[in-house]
């Protein structure tokens, strides 16, 4: 894969050189990442980018700085691949930040300038940021009967104490040695992960337990997809009964607008929602553990009702409408209202036995 990425970077550089040789204005084609160019592919069940592109020219006052920044980032990534090392996106920002000679102009003023350029490069040459050897902070934890190889070290996810394995952004580089599990349970909250991990839920139910700590990182989403694709493990998402929890499920399943260009490489269309739902609040006697929904929650729920993959699903329409009509929400921790082990010993086993999932 490294060789392929190098080739794509070299092609980009060669294209600019060819433009110069032909005395043409050097330019780069960048697929447009706006909502107007995002499409929901019904066949794959994923968000994807359309075919609209924009040219970034060197000899254009509005484009020149971004053109320079794009070439600097591409060159930096080529160096990382050549040296077979990785760098954080923060490292890259500081490495490339400087004042241009005989001017007061900086290459980058803030990291908020360099981060979008990385995404531009991703879409321009159709690779993942991680394949460019750029990394981000670790986010997400996992436990289960799995042994992996990561940069020459064997790591057993079942023998990491209370902490679990911290998921890196470079999940594409790990190798699975053994995987003994029947399904993957993705938990939105770290507190929910900790509760289930301490109760050894993954051991008792022979599953892989993944905590996302809120919105899942790209590395976590790639790990979920790999376990689903390569090991044919069903994926069940366990999130809060609110619009944000439903959106997290949506991102894992179908991708997001901001990352539509990599949905095919990090989304899991077969993922199912195991709970928590508004219906569960009544079915499991959790009415006293609910929270009043804010206006922003109701507004977001109404937006979700119009999502293509929720719009034609009667059960999702019912749950989202219930959220709006009742004006309530509930966190997965609300299950503790019925006892600290209710989540692991009654609620989840009951949902799994009934196969009570939303798709």
C-alpha cells in the first residue's frame, strides 16, 4: 500500500511539472467536499462524494497560498513514506510552519489551515490520511478474545486489565492473529464500556467490546469495519436514546458528510442499533431516569427524520417521532436506575436474545 500511495503522490508532482513544461498554469483537481456533492448510495448504503471537482491554480491570487500549502503537505507526506516513519497532524503543522523569505507571510498561521489541506490531499489522490503516515491522538478502547500484531508486537486484547487496548489511528497497519468472537458491541460512552468491561460482558457473551468515547474516531470506525468485513462479525451499536446517539450510529453505519470521501473504507452498512431507544424507556421501566430534551435535541431529531436511511424505515420513524412527541431523552447510564448490573445481566442479554435491533 505504501508503494501505491507514493506513486499517487509522485503522479501529483509530475502533473504539476508537466503543466510548467507546457507553460500552462499549474493546477490540481480537488473533488468538492460540500453538501451539494455528497450522495447517498442506496446500493452500498453509504454516503459518497459525487463527481464535481474544482481546480486549484498556482497563478491565481485566491488559490496561490492553498496551492503552495497542498504541495508542501504532499512533499511532507512523501518524506514520511520514504523514511518509513509517522507524524501527528500537529507535528506536521509545526514542521511546515515558517515565514516566507522577504515577506511577513506564513506558510500556515494556525493548524486550522493545515488540517483541511490534508483532507484535500486525501480526496485528490484517493487515499486515507493514515496511509499518508499522518496520525491523530488515540481515541477509543477495546477488549475481547483477540490477538493482534502491531509493529512486531503481539497484543492480547483479553489480557490488558481494566484499561483495554487504546485504539490508534493507524488501524490499517495491524494484523489479526486470532479472533474468537460472535459479534462486536460498540458502546458510545466510556462509562458504559467500563461498566460492561468490569462485568466481563465480552467474556460471558463471547464478543468484542469497543468504547468510542462519543463520536468515534476514524481509527475506531476502521477497526469496526475490518472486524465486520474480514471476520464476518455482526456489529451492534449501543448508544444514548437521544438524537446525538442516533447520529453516532448513523456515522458508523453510513458515514458522515464531512468524511463522505472515505465512507467505503470506514463505514459499516450492516451495523445495527441495539439501543437505547425511547421505547425501551417504557419497556424497561426507566421513566424516572429520563432527561428533558432541549430545543437543540428536538431540532436534531427532526433533521434525522429526513435522513434517507431513516426516512423509509418505519421503526426509526416511530422512535424519532417518540423522541420529539415525548420531549425526553435518556443516557445508557440510565439503566443503572434498575441496578448497576442491569445493563450487563438483563437489558443487553434480553435484547440479544430477542434480536431486537433497529437497522
